């Protein structure tokens, strides 16, 4: 770090301001440059106030869906191998066969069809798409939800007793807080038809209160005599205990429970754990949760690609479409960004087992709400790619690197994606190395 750089402590973690940032802030704010942290927080609050998106729902398709059977079909071409497409309510935009309900919501959804990544292994690619960075053996980067909750905690005005970062039906790689701390990890639950576990004491109320009093005495004794009490010197995490107790008695817990809703409301999302997860995500956003991730696995189709993809689409279609419809009906779509996709795409040819293999060289994501314009397509893939070519990007038009998606999300959320955060070892890192895909919302 340069001598001219300064580090200021705020919001429970280090925030890095470069000399350039300080000078810019001084020019904008007059004497307020004397308090750069306060000015930075004020600007952040102003950005959030003017931002379209307040929350994010990530429909996470773990295993990597085929773009050719979902969001980038090429019917009638050699690479389709018989896969068909469906017209949507936006002229000229087609989806894969099976998206009957989502096709009717296409005017609210846009597609990014030429995303590129440098990671073709599941674990590394999942890390890449959830954090915007490639794996680093010296550091764990925070996922999208961790960044959002960290950056917006200072401007959160709504009282929320439940976690602001939630993962429903988490797969093998749930969203993490990374170097920001475990407190920004996603709170994980299973099928929302079941109650959230461990929310009721296992003993009578008087005994529960006595246990809490005993624990408080232990914590006080442990901290006594220490010059700088902190969470690091607190073996039982008092702040976490207090938060857990508030959550156990909060009426907001009902947002997780979809079992009491009318059957018709549940079934329109599909009688599946993923469908119920999307319904719960909608309710959690209503309750003030910032980021919800809902996982649908089973997309890794190295064999029998067409049938297996069709089975997944049958689950995804009603859930995705109903989520968009409910957000629209309740005037929440403009303030809720919905993103749907997996870690990479699948090859534009079939292997001998009728499957499609890994393909990070031009895949698709669907995005809706949060201030973007629906019914748009960014990027184009070649319906006749060559296996022999060394430059896979030559088959793409307006290709966008994966981290541009992250910059877009943060920009729509009112977060300065170019800001730097400080890691535990004192290393400043930009929130995102990408640039917003402004064709989606300009």
C-alpha cells in the first residue's frame, strides 16, 4: 500500500480509501474531506437511495445447465441435435422447449448469451461465479450476498430479526462471507415445507432463561481483565447468541414457512422443494432479507442430455415464472433483482453417451427486475462453432467476462463495484474487477 493511502475502520471491518478517492470526495464535499469515512458512508447511502434494486434472488442451477436447451437455443442447426425452441411474448426472443410459463414473462426478463469464464471445473467455476474471482489459495473471497449485506449494513433501516443472507436447499458450495467474516455466510435451510430447525428451546422456559444467565456470567468472567474485549476474546459469541434469541421469538420466522399458505399458491410454483424454495424467497424479500439463493441441482448432463435437461426445466419453469409474476403483482420486481444460471454452459455437440460436456466459452444467464429492461438479449453465440479453433471467443459477439455480471449486480444495488475492501492481512481488493453491462438498463 502507498504511503498516501489511508485505512479507516468502519462498520466492523476495514474500508480502504485511496488518495484519489479522498481527493475526489474532498472536491465533492468541501470540508467534509476531514471525515472521509463519514462522507463515504453518506455517498453510499445516497447511491442506495437512488438504486433500483434493494434485494437479490439467485436461482442457482448447480451442475451447469445447457444453454442450448434453456436460454440460447439454436433449433434446426447441427448443434441443437433435435432440441426445439419456444416463442415468447417478446418477438424475436426464443427459449428452450419446456419454458411454457416463463415465455409469457419474457417482457420482464433479459438474457446474457455470451458469458465467458476461464474455469471449466465444477468446484473452481462455482467459486468463480459466486464470488467473481478465480480461486486463490491465500484467500477466500465473499460471495455476492456477503458483499451486499456487508456494504449495505450501514444504510439498512428496516428492523430484520432473521438473517439478511439466506441459502435455500444449499448444494455443496453454499455462499460464503469469505474474508469479510463468517457473519456474512448464508443462513442455510432445506425444503421450506419443514420448519426452520433449532428455533424452539428443548427445555422449559425457566430452565432456558437460567442457562442464558449462566452463559452471560461465563462471558463476563472471561472478558474481565482484558484490555480490549472483542468478539475474538468471546468464546461464545454474545452478539450471535443475542441475534439467535431475537430470531427464535420473531414473527418474521413465518416468512420461511410456506406450509400454511393456500394450496393453490404453493402449487403454482410447482410441488417441488425448489418451487417451495422460490416461494419462500419471495416471502423473505417481503420481510426485508437482502439476498436469497435457491438451488436446483442435477444439471450435470454428461449422459442423456436432452431428457435430463427437460426434467430440470420442468421444475424450473413454473417456479421462475411464478416468482416473476408475484414480484410484479406486489410491486416488488423493480426493487428485486432476479438472476438465474449455473457455473458454465455445455458443449455445442454431443458426446458418444448423448451428453454435453463442460463449456465455459459462451454460456447464458437470465436476469430480471432491479432496474433492468426486460425483453433484451446481450451477446450472441455462433450456431456453427468449430471444435478445432483455439480462440473460442471467435464464435461470440459482444462476449462479456463473468465478472461483468457481478459489477452489474452491484451497480444496480447502489454499491460502488470499484471500491476496495481490506482483507485480514491488510491487502486492499476491489469489490469487482468487471464493468456493468449497461445494455441491460440504459
